[in-house]
């Protein structure tokens, strides 16, 4: 029997506010343990929460960017459970009336090469069930002798983005998460750092006979804190469930954890132990009512999203979808490209340099494009020097290497190293004469009709002029000379 997996993702994203969701404590990562705390986030008796307006604004922007309908009224609810790093004994979340619902995103899915290019690209549409706001719990750290609790993260604002069970492969889930992260970074509401826990992902996975409408029994996998873990854990779990079913067994509804070192998922808790959170509306907070004018203002403030920008790059600059996808992979890359294209007047060449030599140089320097020491204006200046014929494409590579080393402007490097292209007919002509005179055998071949030997002569002249001769002029002079010889 052929099976197909059904996957849904629950993604928690930490909002980039300076203060927590219900108090004024700092959200700074890495502060001394328990220093970012106050009576509200320590849940001392009598302390009352007050909603952070900036966090709501960011959550609304995320909902808009993910195509959700923003609710004018949403309700905070208590999600009750005991955990040592949760002093309140509940999280303040949203349950029946979330901030946003019924979203949809268009995602390019397919295998990725080392350079991030998508192979066998397909455009897919995935549904988003809901986006709600909640406060985070603290962090427990266990060493060999004791456990420690750090409440700095307690009360940090999160949004939870729940997808529809729309993914049919680990690749689709992976591509959706890439899209989600990219979108949140574009709108500047989350830093997307999975290692520091500001983006976390749980997955629901089930398997069913292909063609069946009915869902199989689902298993939840927790703690997928990297893109690689997500894909590996899903592949493992899909395989495991198919194995169980094909042996005539039944999949048990449970929560499993991914263990990267053994490359397996294992049982964390079964359905019998599953939480009943006993949600009820938070009595300390009134319903969250948003002024429609404010929602409109926030909608207006959402910048051009990666998908729209990608389409515009294809339209405006004549780029392929593959190139436009790469150049819009981060907002900084897109902005670098647009500036370079504008200043040089050559979008095609700008794209090639950014995706090729610049990407390679950044990789070697261990830098992101945000910290690129070569400004888009400097790269544009280099491109203009090629386009004006001042240097050849080959010499440009040398100039670029020097730029990455000394951070000088291209004009200064060309001057200092004497790299300007020679377009002086007399001096190129002299070299041409010399080369032709020195190679009688090849001249005879050329004259007998083997014109492809011209390439040999061009190569010799370029070698002699250290690549600085204007190639077009070399070609013309050689052809003339050989015809006359
Ligand atoms: Zn606090």
C-alpha cells in the first residue's frame, strides 16, 4: 500500500519588543539569570498584567503579512499547567478568539542546491489556521547535580502561528518554515534566531493510505529548533509510522521528542498523560479591542513582502524566478541588489556579481550581506567600469579580489595597479604584428580555412598584454592582419 504523510506546523516566534508582553521588564537575551524580572512576571500576589501595545502592533503586522483576517476583538485566556519555570501556573495565551485567522501563503517548494537555488521548483499554497499572542515560560537548565530556573524569558511576547495540515512532505514543511522566517524578518518583528529560541517549531505528523481523505492518528514532535532537525525528524517519523502501518500495527497518539544525536524520535508523553489546559478567559485582562483605523494603519506599514518583491524583480529587472528568489531571500540582499542595479544601470550584471563573486567573498569572510564591507555603490562602480570598456570582465575579477582585500574603490585599484584596458590601436597593433610574425604555421592554417585558429592568436595577444587589451579591438585587428598576411 502506498502512504502519504500529512503534516502541520506550530511555530512560536518571539516578537522583537524591548519589553515583555505584560510588564516593563527587558527582553534582552543573555542578561544575568533572573535579572529581567519584576512582581508581574514573577507572579507575585496582587501584580496585574498590562498589555504591551508594541507587541500587539507587531502581532497584527505578522497576521497581515501571512494573509490572516485580523480580529477587532480577541480574548486572552489562561492556559493552565504546572512547570517549575512557569511561576503563574498558567500561560496567558489566546484560545477561542485569536488575533488572526484564515491566512494563506504562496511558497516556492523544491530541493535546494548548496547555493540555495531551488531545483524542480513548484509554487504551493498553504493555509494558516490562526495566529495568537501569548507570553513565554522561563527556562530550566539541568546539570548533573541540580536544576536551575531562569525567569528572564518568562513573559516575553510570542506569537504562535498554526498552519493547516497542508504539507505532504518534509520538504514542503521545510520550505514553509523558510518562507515564514523570511516573512517575519522582512517585516522586522522577529530576529528568526532558532538557536536562541526566538523561532521554535513543533510538528504534527500522521500518515494515511494515498488517496484517503481521512486523517491518520497524529503524533506531535517537539523541540525542532533548526531547519535541519525539522526535516530529519519528519523524515524519520514518516518512515516510522509507515513501517508500523505496513506491519498491520496502529500508530499511538502521543508527543515525541527529536533526538539529534541518535537521529530518532522517542516518546515524551502518551495521550493518557496529555495536558488538559482548562482554558478560560483571563480575568485580569479585558478583551483586546483594536480600533479598525489602527489595524488599517498597521496594514499600511507592512513593507513589500518577499513574494511581491520577487515578482517585481522578475517584471522590473527581467530576472529569472530563480535569481529573483535568491536576491529576495533577505531584505538586506534585496536592498543591496536594488541599490547596485540603480547606480550601475545594469541589473543583470549586478545580479550576477551579487550571487556569484560577492556571495563567495562573503562566505570566505564569514559575513552576511548586512555587514558587507563592499558597498553596493562600489560594486556598481566596478560594473560601470566594465560596461564603459575601461576594464575587461577578466580584469574586473582581479579588481574585485583587490577590493575585498584592501576595501579601496575600483578606480583607485585600477590606477594603482595600472589595470586600465588598452584601447590604443597602435600599441595593440604592434603586439598583433609581433604575434602573427612569430606563428607562421598557424597563419598558414588560418589561410587554408581553419579560421578557428583565430582563438589561438587572440589568446596569445591577451597573454602578451596581460589581459588588458580591448578584446573587440584585438579581434578586429587580428582578422585584418591575418587576411592581409
Ligand atoms: Zn516583569
